[in-house]
C-alpha cells in the first residue's frame, strides 16, 4: 500500500499533506469531495456511492488514493488497471470503468487508467491534483506498468465550440495559445496527448469530448508507434 508525507503551500501558509490509499472509513468524506466538485444542479445520483467506493478498494486498493491535510480529505484519485492499445483507443468512460464500479479492472493490465480525480475547491491552489497524479506515476513505476492513461475533460471548449472544432481547440491548448482548466493542468502534470475522443462522457461543457492523455513509465522500454 501507499503512504507518504510532504509539505504543501497556500499563500504564505505551510501544511503537511499525507498522500495515502483511501479506505472504508473515508467513504463519507470522498462523497463530500465529489459533492463540492460537482454542486447542484449536478444530480446526487451521479456522485460516488458506497457500492462504487467499496468496489474501488476491493478490486484495486492500490489505485484508491487520497490527500489528507490537517485530518481532512482534500482530494482523491481512483484508478484501475486495463490493457491499452494506442492504435485502438476509442472508447467511453462508462464502458471502460463500468460506470465507475470498475468491475472491468484487469489485474494483469499494464496501464493505470484514471477513473476520477477530484479536489475540494478550498484546496485547489495547493497543487493537490499534482500530488495525486504523482502518486499514480509512482504506482506505475513500483509495479512496472507501462503508463498512466485517462480522458481529460476540456470544459473550456464550451466558450469556443461555436467558432472552432474540438480538434482546433485542442491544438491551440497544446500549443499554449489557449488554456483549458483540465487539459492545461494535465500538461503541467506531465501528461501528453494520445487522441481526441468523441462521446467520451455526458459532459455539456466539453461537448462530450475528452482528450485521452498518458504518462509513460520512463524506466521500461517503449514500443515504437
């Protein structure tokens, strides 16, 4: 299992963060993280439920990660293992994750697939999301996996979808000509683009698109693409 401590900063204040695997005692706080990340009118039935969370620690407890600050959960990341072929990468979130229940987890899979990442708004200036991404990278290295992979929402697209295609929007974000709250964050966290996926998730802001992004394990040989 995974646990480490490091300092995080909020303005001039310094806090000690504990990054660890989440457990059953954290379920209530994990649901609250989602509630704050997705406030009304987002429907409650689409937030994590205890059955989903129980499955996360049943099927792949190593991929159930959270950050604790001053005894409070600030954010979480959920992963699962899957096989991934960059040449056949079109899929949607519900299919690959079984709607977040991760019964599709493959113990022999070589790719760490990020199911969900959430950080409470009050902690978002403390780079909690980067800590969670780093924890996923460390898991990949520890277990000799090939990559971290996952679909990145592109919520900024809602402001430009009438004027440009999703492909054009992504190209501008990747070139640094525009910023997207999620894609730019993932770029800063070390992720690189694989493919733009249509109908990835029911997400009005992203117009249902997502950019599949990966982080490759630098300690294992990579097949030429």
